C-alpha cells in the first residue's frame, strides 16, 4: 500500500458530504493509483474513482487504475507486460493534457494507447444521466475488437 484515499459521504443521500474538502488522499500518490483488478496485458486508466468505478459497472473484469487527479494520471506508472492501455478521458483541458501525456509515454514504451471519450463530461455522468446501456454501447464502439467481450452485456 502506497497511500490512502478517503471520501466523506452524506448518509442520507450517498452524495459527497457538505464539508470543505470531501475527498482527501495521502501517501505516495505520484505514479500510483487506486487499482481494480490486476493488469496483465490490457487495462484502463482514468483520473477519478467515480470514472473508473462507472466503467467497471459495465466492464467488471477489465483491470483499471484511478490516478486521483489529472496530474497523477499523466505520471501513472504502467505495469510491466502491458500491451494496450485505454485512457478514460474527462472532457476538460486538464483531462485532455493528462491523457495526451500518458499516451505519449505509453507509446514510447511500446504500449498501444487508445483514448475512451465520454458522451458527456465524464463516464460517471454518462452512467448517471444516460444509463448503463448507453455507456456500454458507447464503450463497445471505442474498444479494440478483441476487448469487446470484456463489456458485460446484461
């Protein structure tokens, strides 16, 4: 374990709590991320926990990492043996820069880097506003054909 991330929630609504800083992280974050599954040859990387957890709703077997910020996404260390990296881009300037930086680093290391683009501002908003089926269909169209079976169809 290299760090910890904490999010304070409002028990009545399951939204972030009304405190000055509802999300806090500590530890050795640069280069690391919150990992979901063990990446062998393919994985998704994104800025936030909400983005990655939303993607895992429709792709539960796809290994993923949430870097916790755009700057940390750009600096994420890639696992050895990775051949394809999907970059879950948030639709803002910081998200675009982070994805470009990490994609360049991945390609320089011989890893295929493909960007996943949400229909709205981010994949959590896609899931909440458009639903799982729209998110699923949008992702299928952006994945390499051999990774499409990782998307849960039901």
